[in-house]
């Protein structure tokens, strides 16, 4: 596997390469075409392309040397508004002479972490340097940004990535990295990442690092430190059908190959049992057994033996229901 983080490696360099957010991207492209820019306010959840799109815009606008025309500050890192004002002053007072564009871009990440007072100070700074500098404020929520700033900015609301776009993107990274990713794995990534493409990419990379032959849902869940609901369901079904040895085999895979903690498995089994369509009486009985096992485990009992006892109980339940 090649070094470095894939989320960085595959970060789109230009607006053309971005996925999803198409309405936002086309508005941003118009700014590039006009070589003009209002102040911007980007809001939305993590990993949806806020930072990426302002960097891509800058590159499209200034060319490969774009780094000299853009300054990134993180509002929560920089100590106080005075530090910010000083940095902004130094950056903004020199016009961007070398470029055909008359302004530079100042990116203020986590702008919604600024106090009200700091935001008012920032607003004055924005006014002073408005000729030579455009501000791109980034945050999770726009409501936390004071009205006087909001009214000076064009607001762009980033949404979590759609299922189709996220899956397509992840599939293409897997292909480029030579990872064999099967559909179940992709679904598990999508469900865990919830529209956050950074998280999805990191998950794929972590899964690939396990060196399994293929990335399926089990690998994803084990990377997440969680039990795959699919596997647990299979375990329960096998147990109920009286396939004791099969059920134990699945149990062993979870405990030994996947290295999952017994209490995580128990928690998962519990919630799956509650969903089973079996008589109420058996749900009570099985959760009793689970409670007992959970207790014994805290007392140092061996997980495998304890969970096998549960499987035996499932088999009994299954038998009785067949009668
Ligand atoms: N719309 C997108 N198109 C292509 N790649 C994306 C997109 N959104 C996110 N990514 C990928 O996810 C990574 C993180 O995206 P980015 O840094 O833009 O997130 P963000 O919205 O700024 O999130 P945060 O609020 O956590 O800073 C990028 O490096 C890139 O690999
Ligand atoms: Mg960001």
C-alpha cells in the first residue's frame, strides 16, 4: 500500500474533480470565471468538501502557485482575536501583485467557535481589508455566526454526500489502490460514514491495512471495533435451527479471528434477539441467559465457553418452537 492518508492523496485538486455538491461547485466555478469573489460562508457537516472546495477554487483561480495567495487559519487554534487580526493584517495588506486577481483569500476554519465579541472584531477586519482580501469562513452551523457577518457573505450549505456518489468515490479509490472491496463492505462503509467522505476513505484504508483477501462488512465492522449485525443474525439463526457446531464456528470467528470483545458481542446479540420474531417468553429467557453470561464474564469466565452456552439455549428455544 502506498504511504500517506488516502483522504489527502485523493483530495480533488480542482473544482472539476469534486463529487456531489454540484450546485455549489457550479456557483464557485462562476466566481473563477469572473475572477471575482464575494466573502464566503461555508457550512455543513464534516468531510463533505468544505475545505477541499475552497482550496480547489484557489488553485483554479491562481494556478499552481495558489498557496501564496491563500492563508488558512483555524479559529479554535489561534489564540484570541488579536492573533487573528495581526495575521490577517500582515497577509491582507499586501495586494496579490503577482497575480491577475486583485485579492487574496483568507480561510477561517471553525469560525463558529469564535465568541460573539471575536466575531464582531472579525467583521471589522473584514471591512477594512475588503479590497485586498476575501474571507472564506467555514463552520458547522450558520446560526452561530452573527448576522452582520452572515449578511456580508454568500452562504453555501454543504450536504452529506449522497449514497450513490459516496459509493462511487470509494469504489474508485479501492480500484486504484488494488483493494478488492465487495458490495457488503461498501454498504457497511456507507452506513458507518453517513455522508462523511473523509471517514469513509479512512475506513477503507484501515480495512485495507488488515491485509484480508477482500474487504467485506465483517472487516469494516472489526475495524470499527463493532460486531457485524449480519454475522450476529447468522449466529442466532444457526443456533435456533439447532446447528450448534455451525453457530459455534461463527462465534469463534467473531471472538478469535475478528478479535472482538465478548461484551460487545453480547450487546449485539441482545439487540438482535429483541428483534427476532420468537415468542416473548423466549426473549425473556434468552436475555436472562445473556445477563448470566455477562455476569460470569466479569468474573473472569472464558468467553468462548460462556457464549457456547448461549448457543445451546438458542437451540433449545428453536426446538420448542418447532414443536
Ligand atoms: N465533495 C467531495 N468530492 C471529493 N472528495 C471529497 C469531497 N468531500 C470530501 N472529500 C474527501 O474527504 C476529505 C475531507 O474533505 P474536506 O477536508 O473538504 O472536508 P470538510 O468538509 O472541510 O470537513 P471538516 O468540517 O471536517 O473540515 C478530502 O480530503 C477528500 O478526500
Ligand atoms: Mg475542513
